[in-house]
C-alpha cells in the first residue's frame, strides 16, 4: 500500500498570503496617503503589483507544499482568497485612516479631482454631478465592500492568467 502525504490546504496558504499581502499593501497605502500622493494614478496602481506578487508567492508556496502540483482551480481559489482579503483589509484601512487619522484627506482628494475636471473643460453641472457621485462612495460600507469587490474582480482576472501559467496538474494515474 502506497502512503500518501497530506495535501496542502488551499485555504490555509491563501489566508496566510492574503494577510501578508494586505499588510504590505496597507503599508504602501499609508506611505502614499501620508505623502499626499493618493491622486497619482501611477503610484496608486502600483498597489496591484503587490497583489500580483502576493498571488504568485501564494501559488508557489502551495505548489512547494503539494509536491510541485497545483490544478488550475486550486490556483484560481488561492488567487481569489488572497484578493478578497487584500481588498477587505485595504478598504478597512482606508476607512479608518480617512475617518480617524487624517479626516481632511478625502476633502483634499475631492478638491484635486475638482481641479482635474476643470482642466478637462467639464461644465459646472458635470463637475457637480461627478463630485456628488464621489461623495456617495465615502461611507464605511461602500469603502470597505467596494474595495473588496473591485479587488476580487481584478484579482480573479489576474488569477485566471497566473493560474494558467503556474498550474501543474497531478497526473491522472499516479
């Protein structure tokens, strides 16, 4: 009788890397917010490189604990869990920071958005409508769940690609 070693858990690896990736993302966000660079789209979007690195590292860890094997579905599950944790914790951090630490942060970002809209030549009505819509997304529930949903969608798409590259399915008859 062949003894099989226990297979690594998708959830345990994904949760571990989800929290680690979120921690790095929160530190990065804190740096951006403290330096008042939150309106810099390039710097803000670099946070997604942190997410990609977290997904890749989680999948590598899973494969190493699973004798080099990871199915496409397992990779997709790992990436999705890492993404949802990253989004939830990032959204929670943003809400706590803007609500309790730097209460003027959102108003500064809104003013910068207004200036950008003026430079784009939008009418006063368009600017007011855009600002009104942005204000609707500043509550705690929309900040936290909005960040989680958006990050999950993006993370799922990234995981589709990364899983396809990193998968190594176990042979059928082993």
